[in-house]
C-alpha cells in the first residue's frame, strides 16, 4: 500500500464551485499532510488505535476538513470552505 489522498465522496461534490486558486492551495496542503502521515504511521495497515477524527486545515482563501485513516493509508477531504469574499 502507498499513502494517498482523495475527496469524499468525490471531487465534483466536495469542490463544486470553489475557486481554482483555492483548490490549488488545498491540494498543496493535503500533499504535505500525506507526507506527514506517511512519516508518522510507518506501518499504517497495522495501526490498532482509533483514528484521530476530523480536523481542519487553513490555507490561503479558506479551510478544509479532512481525516487521516492510517489503516487505509489515506487522507480524505470531506469539505472545503472558500472565503466568500475571494474569487478567481
């Protein structure tokens, strides 16, 4: 297995209407989160504790809600919230 990230349930649902610059910031940050999770959970599939639950990450232009699931080696993005005062 290899660490990855994805929008849940899918990109169309989660990212609909978000400015492209904001989505770029979200994707840069989630790549950092994937690298950090990979270093923290070296044996992700063997992880036995509870997942940490949902967290928020703030980036230029808004924030997003994500969860790290070590057993699946996955960072999932559940919600993105762009600042309504900013646009493309």
